């Protein structure tokens, strides 16, 4: 893991650019995915089954949709202790997202006009849940983080897609989560063809209005290509963490938190910014020690080598400025008074304050959403939320008094743009 000692931000310009420009795969991904989406349109279910047999389950012969009986059976395979943990996490996530609900509003003018905004949910949302290795380590937390905001928003039809295991079934933990959330429309299909099915529909899968969820470079590219035909949450890239630390921070805590992201994949980014050279060296020692027993050590090492950094600089204020330039997905403030820096952090997907707020607390249990903007998009983007599943409609109920009083001005503006029919439409009311 590279260690930098700098006196001005320009000295790490190259590092900032490298972190922001991490690419998700081969140059021909877009062409391949375009072809896949076209084949979904043309061949529908038969193409989905062909791809499932090629990539997930070679003897696949089940229906694409999981039956309610299978969902219930899956829940029975999960221990009551684990079900309770999932239930408690869901409760925390739901409580947080209920505070995000926006209400429709109206204003009345003296002339009798009524203007407003109607907030309503989309009718149908498709949620992509990665299955992990061979479908055996499904991202239960991502299921919760997508489905619960959709439910809070009031979405009537929530659709889950996830790649099956080798035997053609879905992991019991994923089915148990669907059962606990009372979601009954679940399909055993993953990959970019699943995104195509959600966007365009097949014999088994009705098209949706919004697609959310993380995935590999092919899934992400598929979301990019269907965007506009349907809504999406974001184009999420590799995971990131940035830790701002002073000499009060624990080197071992920092090492543990850096590795919590580095183990995701070799493109993940783990950065620590500190004013303490002693702390920086100690973090390197702690990282090496923790890597010895980490199951995904090889992935984590490659991530740290290529996209990890410990940056020592003269002041925490410079550290804040650097963090705003990097605009990380996750940012931890491991300093004496973290709250004093909150207002200064302009660009971050999520902020974790103090030594007792490691990133996994937010990932799994606290309540805020963990589907976050990456690769510097925190400069303008936000976490997945209730609003991801809502649309806003403007309401205009103009009074005759308002329209008559302003008709000439409206008509003149229309004629400035060369739109005579617009002008005459309002003049017809005079």
C-alpha cells in the first residue's frame, strides 16, 4: 500500500485521477451488452434460460418465477436467530427511510389560482440482488436496502431478480428475506439479461418502471443502456472508503476498516488521510497482520496495492479539502471532534463519525442506505432513497383572473420563441 507524504494537494493529483477513473472491465463490454439486450427483446424467456444454463445452472429446467411455496420453504431453512437479525436490520432501515417521505403540497394565490406538486410512487420496481459466489452468498443487505425504501414509497409491485445456484434454486437467506418483507414476485435470473427482462419484459417478467441494485460491469452497463427507457438508481462502481484520522485514532481500527472495503474486489479503493506519520506507519503494520488471517487476502492485497493509499499531510483542514476532491462513497471521521467537520464535508456518499461507527455498521444495520454514489459522483449524486421510487407531478389550476391578467405577457413570450399557436391558445381565453 502506497504511502504519500505531501505538503500541497497538487502532489496527489495523479492519485485522485486514478481513483476517479477506475474502469469496470474490458473495452468491448458495451457492445456485448447491447447485443444481449437485443436478444432479450427478440427471444425473451428462451434467451434467459439459455444464459442461465450457460452461466449459472447447466441443467436448469425450473420456472423462472419462484413460487410462494418455495419462498416459504426457504424461510423455514433459516434459523430463527438469523431471521430475527434480518428482521431487526429491516426495522432499523424502515424507520430511517420513513423519515424521507415527501408529501404532496399546494399553494393558493389571491387570484384563486392553485398550484402544487403531487408526489406518487412508481407502479412497478425491479430490484437486482447479486447472488455472490455461485449464488451462495447473496447480498441480503442490498435486498433490504432496495426493497424497504420501495415499500415505504408505496410501490405496489416489487420484483426481485437474482442469479440461481448450480441446482437452479435461490439461496434460502434471499428467500427468507423476501418472506419477511412479504415480497412474492421473485425470479431466478441474474446478469445483464435480467436487466433486459426488467426493462423490456418477457413472457414471464412484466417490464418495470425503475431498476435498482448493484452488479458487475455487465449488469452496470445494462443499466446504463436501458436508462431512459426506465429509471435507474445510479451507475455504481467499485466500493470505496476514505478515513480522515488524527493522532487520537486507533491504527488497528483504521486497518480493519480499510480492509472491509478492500476485500470487495481488486478495484475497490481504501484511502486513509492523516496528520500523523507515526499513525501511518502503524496502520501499515496492522494491515499486514490482519491480512494474514483474511480469507479474501489476495483480493484485498491487490486492491490496496493498486488503489490504496495512506496520505500524510500537514493539517486536517487540508485533509478535508483532499477528501472533497476525492468525493468518496464512504467517509469515516476518526478525529477528536468529528461533528466539527461535518459541515465542511461537501462530497461524500455517507459519513461515519467516530471510532464506534465503522462502515459495516451502516452497510448492514444502522438504517441509512448503503447503495451510494462512487467514483467521485458524490459531487452531485445521493444514496438510494424513498425518492428513487417516486415521481413528482406539477399541478396548475389557474384562475380566469390570473390568465386574463397575464395573457398578453404569456403571448408575447410565446412569440419571442416563434410559437404562434402557443400565443393564440392563451389569447383565445380573452
